[in-house]
């Protein structure tokens, strides 16, 4: 890094202004001050070329400053100085041009970019609107439709698309300095300042359609619609619209939504670097074997292919292997149809994929991931067979959801190569990966698990060994609460509606119907011998399973389903079972309102999350939040249950949890966090 984050050098009649503020050249206070000085220092030059050292142009603001009061010079003033400078600026861009970086570029007279450069206004993703004229200049520069996509939806834009929209003057390949000099040698006439241009409004019908689309996708998040509103201020004179944008940006910095989204942003980065990885280098992995070609195994295989690995999927016989081959091919083709993958890349993935019968096909794999039925003996048999054919140093991973990996790998030679890699279904879509080391797991093997997760574009979270690890341990408590609520006076629709009001994509009973009640039933049967007899156990779900009500696939579960429909319909039969259970237990049913149920759900999740951290199963509250957001659909706009509990107040969470525990004596263990807040 240079002595100052912004330097100015002269080369004849050119001034070279260089930002060097690793890792992403964020617009920190020092960078802003340096740019403002640079406007004076370029005086006398014919052209100032603004460029960045490292792998990227300015890729956003310094969010670590957002919790404090803004410090001068403010970015809007810096950009205005660049735009008004007597020496015109040329933005020479590469890598990512995001947020404040794009706002700075729009303040320049001209903009050129390397072909692979990507542009965005991602402030919406952290609950903000741009704060330095982004919503005011973008519609003037690239048109309202593209500006909406960028600011209200967070869409990234390629350099060729930006060129076509008028946001760039040229796209180059190869040497950036040569491209800038070529452009400077035949400098076009200085164009009108972007802030002085007219904004063409979007038609009323098209704007309302876009508003409805954004609201549907936002799922309760406010910043997408606020960005859309701010973009319409670009129809005002710039000197009126820009201060309104800035004021809204500063207000939103203090909002619960933005604080939660910023927490999630930093938490994702925190969990990717657990302390256990310090000093460990991952092994090189190129070939992966997946054992089991069902929905989970096929999803893991598809994820591995998208990560660039050669993947062999192993099934018990030729017929099952052919079915698995078709299943994985279908996932790849579906990605192409949705426009997420080119035909060429799909063909390359297909070429790296094979499905085979028999374990010999895993002989050359660097890593094997088991994805078979959740049964200890079945999983042990898989690894016994793999150990016979694979290299002694090949990594062995189990995808178990609940079982102890130590039991699964018992007797396997070189246990230091073993670990848990718990994917979430559908594995090619869901972003969470719980990485579960055994006590013997070697540091480089653990590091390889995280390296694999990164290649697969997962959010990898270190999890300790316990029943259900982090996510499913919390899910079990959440489901237990939901069943207590049924016994005490609520119906499935009441609980599911409250969960959705909290921001979850669906409630616990809708989710069980989707995934199948038999999964949790089998787990309850497994736990029966070790369950604390003092703990309240509600048998309503067991009764439904015994009646053949196993979820959507059976046409009935907690809800009824009409043929060919996945829409849940309240079931009189289920209601009768619930009410009959309460009567048999001598319980007086007392319904609860939506807010009370939502508060209880959050309290149980936060309490169990705190216990998981206290038990050392999760490294931090951030880890719990990331598991819940990326594995279970907890709303990102709330930051995860631990962050949400802090926002609500741990005193309120503790009071609610104490009441829940009092209602069911001997059934709940209060965390130290909750006890301390009582």
C-alpha cells in the first residue's frame, strides 16, 4: 500500500490519480480526503485519469464507518468537486465498480472499463439507498429502467451492457494504461455533466408494474421500495433530489433493517474464517465422489459440478445409477432454462460427470461425500466400502443431519481425514454448509471443507458435534414449541401465520408437510430411549404419522391437499386430533394472537442459539445467525435470531422464555444469556 491512499502523478499533460486502499479501495475518510485534494493537485493538466491499484476499482463505501456520525469530506461533495473540476476526469475501471465507486465514476466526464468489469448499486442489500447521488445520476446516465434494476434490485451489470446503455464511453481488452492513453490521445468533446442532464420518466403503468414486482420480491424489506422512490426524485432538478437522497441514506443507516443487514454482511465474512483454520492450508481437490443419488446426493453432485469439480455419483446398481444420472442432468438443464447457466458451461459440467454402480468408481477421488439414508449402520457400511478402495489419505465426509460423525467413522483408518459436511436440501440451491470436524480431524482437512464450500459458493459455518449440530438442534426446539402451542390452544394455521409474520418463508407445519413428517418421526423414535422423562412430549405428530398423514406427497399431513395442488387446506380431521389430544391431557385450550406466537418463536430460537454458543457448538452468535438465515430462511432483514433478539431486547426475550418454561415445567433449559437478562 502507498503512503497515502490517494496519490497524484504527472505524465506530460496527463494527471494520474491513483486510489490504493486495499482490499477493495473503499471510500474511507482518508480516500475521500485524498480525492478532494487531488482535484486541486491536477490543476493545469489536460486530463486527470482516475484509476485504482489492485484487483478492483472502488467497490463501495467503508461500512465500518456507518455506525458513527459522517465525517467530512462527505462523498457527495467529493464527487461534485470532481464533476465541477476545470480539469476533466476519466474513470479507468476494472474489477467491480460498486456503490460509491459507481457514484464517483458517474461524476467523471468520461468512463472506460475493462471488458470483465461489473457495475452495481448494491446499497439496497444492506438496507440503504445510495448516499452520494447514485439514484439521481444513474437515471440520467443509463435510463430509469436500468437504474431501477441496479438500485432497487441490486442487479450487477456487465461492461458491454453498461456501454450499450450509455454508461461507458468505451470497453477495452488488455492493457488498461494503454487504453487510457489511446482514449486521451483523441479525447472527445467534454460532455454535459451527468447531474445536469434530463431524466426521462418511466410510463405510469410500467412504473406501477415494476413497483409490484419489487414489493413481491422484497418480502417485507423496505429498502427496495425506498430506492424506487428515491429514483423518482431524479425527475426533480439535481440540486433538489440529491439532498433528499442523502438525507434518506443517513436516516436509513440508523434503521433496524440496515443494522440487521449490515450485521449479516459482516457475519458472512466472520464465519468463513473460524479460529480453527488459523495456519491451516487446504488440500487440492479436483475429483469428488458422491454416494447416493437421491434428491440430496444429486443436489450435492450438481453443486460440485458448478464448483468446477469432476464428480462421480455412486449408486447401488446400474438402474439406480441411470436414474441418478438423469436426475443430475435434469438439475443442470433446469439451471440452463432459468438463464443461470450457458449451454457451453452446462456441456462442460455434463462432461465432468459420471454416475456408476459400485464403489470402485471412487478409487481416484480426492474426497467422498456420503448422502445415503439417515441410518447409522447404512452409513458405516458406506465408509467401510470406501476405505477399501480409496487412497488412505482421501477425505471422507458424511452428510448426516443428526447422527454423531464419531459413531459413523468408528473403526475407519486415519480418522484425521474424516469430517461432516452437512448440506441443506436442495443442495445445489441452499447456501448453507455446516462443516463438522471430529476431534481427530486434521486442520488441513477442516480447511479443505471450507475451501470446498467457497468453491461451491456456500456460506460455510463451523459446527460442533451434538444432536442436530447447530441448525437442526434449533429446529427441534422450534418444532417442540410449535407442538406445545397446538396442545395448549393454537391450530397449525395460527402458528404458521405467526412464523410468516416473523419473516420466515413458511411455518413449521407447512415446512413439515413439504419435507415429510416421517423424517422428524423417525428422529423422535431414535431419541425416545434417551429423552428426559421430565420433558413434556406431545404425541400429536406421531398420531398423524400413524394415520398415514405424512405430508404433501401422501396428499395429507398437517393440512389437506387437493390432487395436483400444493396449497394447504385446513383439515377438520387434524383439528379433531389436536382438540382430542388436549381433552385427553386435561388441558384448557387458550388461543394466542399472532404477535404472541411470533415472540415465542423468536425467544425459543434465541435461547437455544445462546445455549449452542455457550456449549461451544457454534463459535459465535454470528454463526448461529448465518445458519438460520442461509439454512432455514430466517429473514436476512432481521439479521438472524441472535441479532433480532438483541434488537427486541434480551430482557423481553428472557421474560417470554421464562413464561414458556413455566407453562411446561422441566421441558426447557434456559441459556445463561437468558438467565442474565431476567
